[in-house]
């Protein structure tokens, strides 16, 4: 068990070190996310009117798009540089590889959100209810990267690669998007988390089911 | 052997033809015309069976995806235990044994997408005169649409992988994840909004339909289900033949190079 956990962290550490040195995934996700928000700003005139309800949707659409970008890179790098074969040859449980990759993707998404959300609140003069917002961001991003990691591993081995991932991922994460947007909307409206308990329950159910299923099926997705 | 299989399929085909004719007669001659909606309501007898079969088909995809992966895992671990064959040959053998499940998953997914498409076409045709709109983001409509997207993605995924063994593995994983997603999609969309007519057949207070309509619906469901299995068997046979052709081609190539 301890061996398993240390292997997870070893792989995760490798991914984080690579990212800290190259910064290509995070910088790409972040600039892309800023551009999406900029376009939304022109499309909806975010300064006026029903900002609280629009803001939640804008933020989660942005996270979803930026997340797909990051997920795609996470396995393209492994494949193109041949490090996936190295991982598969090493005596590591496939589940450990899954957890490490999933946590890495989750961290990338969370870091992007951590910069983006305050920035968005600042630019659009929105009060930032940080404490109730945290669990929503965490649960939503976890669900997204739980299935996203499996689908990204699959998409990288298909002929169309990057195009395949959103086609696989977006229909399946619809519950996450709906629940996260609704919960974020309520939180931005100034109410506390108890009024969004149902949505949090859907997020938790999604996270638990798909982390377990992805953990169990991941070996079929990466074995060659 | 092929002959005997064929006869069973033909009998099923004849039965589904007969029951479809019976259902059509019942729909237009026996069942009363609904007082408010008029003749448009008859689309209900096509809409509901299609929806049922789409869900049945996706359930078949789910089960055969699990069985496919389980059969592979079993074959692989047994042969590893014996250690008689090199791993490459062992995994090839387990793949051949598991392959019928992959064929079933593919066949059911294709027919399921067909029926889900029929649901999405017949729904708006009914909704336009009754609700006054073609489409609304109601819980059941949205759930069906998202299901349709998931299984279209399933077919797109298969079309984008050349290696047959990998195609089977990947699509099995999607077949499992996609179906487990159905209740979550349903609940989240339902809490989001709903206007679809409530359940008319399975209802705690008993069916809310007049008996003639209910009988017609049941006959129509039976006919569509027979048709579904007839199509499924044909689709399976086609896929089996395709696999045989592939095997013959490989055998020819091997003997050609030797």
C-alpha cells in the first residue's frame, strides 16, 4: 500500500517537474482560458445585468475548454517522447499510473482556476465567496479529470487524436457541468453551500463512480 | 451450421413482419384517436418503443463491454498461470475468445443509435403541434440527446482506430463509462428542468392510458422488439463474416510470405 502510494507520487513528481521546467501545459491553458473569457466578454457584455448567473456558465465553459487542452497534452507528450513505454515497462501497477496522471491533470486545472477565478472576479467587479466556492471547484474539476484522463489516454492512440477527446468527454461530463454551474451560480449569488447540497451530491457521486471505474479500466486503455 | 442459423433468423424476421403489420393495424384501426391531440398522438406508438429499444441496446453494449474485458482478463491470467505460451500468443488467444462480445457491443450500439435517432425525430414531430415548439430543453429530451451524443462518440471512436484489438478494448471502456453516466445525466437534467409528460405506462396509480391505447402500445413494443433482435442478429452475422474475411486475408498474407 505504501509502495503503491510512493509510486503514484513518483510519477506525479515526474510530471510536475517536467511541467515546472517547461511550463508549456500551464501557460498554454492559462492564456487560452483568458482568451475564451475575452471572447465571452464580447459575446455577452459581461459588465451588465445578470452577471452572477452568467459568470458561473462562463467560468465553467472556460475551464472545460482549457481542461481539454491540458488533458490532450498530458498524453501526447508521453507518447511522442516515448516515456509511456518506459512507464509501462517499469514494475508499476496500471492503477498507480492512472492516479498519478489524473492527479497531475487535476492540479493543472486547479492551478489555472486559482489564477483565473480571482482575476475574473476582479475584472468584472464580482464579490468572491472563496470558502463556499472551493469545494465546488474541487469536486467539479475532479470529475472532469477523472474521466478526462482515461479519454485523453484513448484519444492519443486514435487517428484523429486531439479531435477525439472533446467528442468523447463533453457528453459524458454533462452532469458535472450542470451541477458545477448551478452550484457556482448559487454561491456567486451570495447564498451558502447548504442550498446547493443536491448539486454537490451529484458531483460527489460522479467523482466516486468515475474515479473507481477509470482506475479499474485504465489498464485496457494504455496496454499496447 | 450457417443454414440452421439462417432459418432461425428468418423465422424471427417473419414474426417481426407479422407483428409490425398487426401493430400498424391496431394503431390506425383499433386504438381510438386522442380527443385533444388528434391523429398526431399516433406517433406515440412509434416514439415509445424506439426509446425503449435505444435504452435496451445501450444496456446490451454495457453488459457485453464488461463481458469482453472480463473474458480478456480471464484468458490472459489463465495463460500466464500455465506459462505455456509466450505472452503475445496468450493475449491473442484471449482476444479471439472475447471477440464475440465486441461484435455484440458494436452491433447493439449501431442499432441503438438508429433507434435513438428515431426517438429524436419522432419527438419533435409530435411536440410541434402539441407543445407548439419543435424542441425544448426538458429532462427526458435532453437526456436522450446526450445519450445519442455518447453513442455517436462510441461509433466515431471505433471508426478512428485501425487496430481491431485496440478498438475493441477502447470501445469497451467507453461502453461501460457511457452507460454508468446515464442515471447521473438523467438526475442532473431532471433537477435542472422538466416539462415532458409524466410516465403513462409504469405509474404507481396504474396506467393512465385507456385500455385500447395501452394494448396497442404493448403490441407495438413487442413488434419493435422483435424487429430489433432480427436486426441485431443480421448485424452480428455481418460482423462475423467481416472478421472471417479478415482472418482469411491474414492467412493468405502469411502463406504468401512463407
